[in-house]
C-alpha cells in the first residue's frame, strides 16, 4: 500500500493485452497492479503480468477460499476482497498472502482487527459516505490504514490521499478498452497517478 499512491484496479478481458498493459503502467511508475477476478481471463492475466519486471501483481474481487488459492497459484502477490467474512479472512491470513478486505462500517473494521488485520479497502468509497464517511469511520481506529476504492477519480484522488489514514487509493480510470493497447497513453496516465502525493 505504500509502494504507490494509486493502485490501478484492472478489468482485463483479453490475456493478449496483459503484458502491454503491465509494462506501460510499470514504466509510468505504477508497480502495484490489481487484476480483478471479474473476467474468465483474469487468472491468466495475473500469470502474464507477473512476468513483467518490477510489477507487483495481485488479485482483486476475491470472494472465497477457492479463488484465493487459484490466485496464489497464478502468482498473485496480494489479494483484495470487496468485503470481509471470517472465513475468507482466516484463509488469507493462513496463506501468508497480504490481504486487503473491503470494509464500510465499524463492525467490518472490528471484525478485521479481531482477525489481526490492520489494512483495509474502504469500499465502495463514494457510495459509503465519501471523504466525510471515511474520516468519521476511521476516527475510533487509529491503528487502521485504508485504500479507498470505488468512484475515485484522478481529480478527487488528492483529496482522499490528504487523509492521514489513507495510504493509497484504488481506481479504474487507467483501464484499457478492448482492442489495441495505447501504451503511451497508459504510461502518461500512470506517471500522473504515480505523482499524486508528491
């Protein structure tokens, strides 16, 4: 969470695009890449992106123990979930894989702290009260760090990053459209995102 100020949340339909996307993002300074398990190609995309030098590739939208294990086998170096259950939390901790579960309430955070977790994805960030919501939510939990994701844009990211408990943000604005990958546009977008808290 401290490697880059922004983690691109990537929905990749075609594994043939994976290397080009990862290379462009890493070249632009974004080394941490979250590949969501929302497409049939996702695990193969993780495998392919993991071959790119400098890339730290993880799996997003991990919903259960099976997906967690498949992600590990594909080479994921971290896992992100939209929510937190005791079952997925314990499985992730047992695996040793860094795990970022989604939270949006005090109860969610307390459940995570009880499991020994201290870093969370605030999701869906804008729909869950936005910056005022996270500022209020984080107040009682000084030991918790957050990666807000969901509705954040390049324009609003600096405001989120200005909050003390926010270690980075997640965003989808660097997703490539189907077809040829515009490496230069991705690299420039990554450079701008990598400079967010400089």
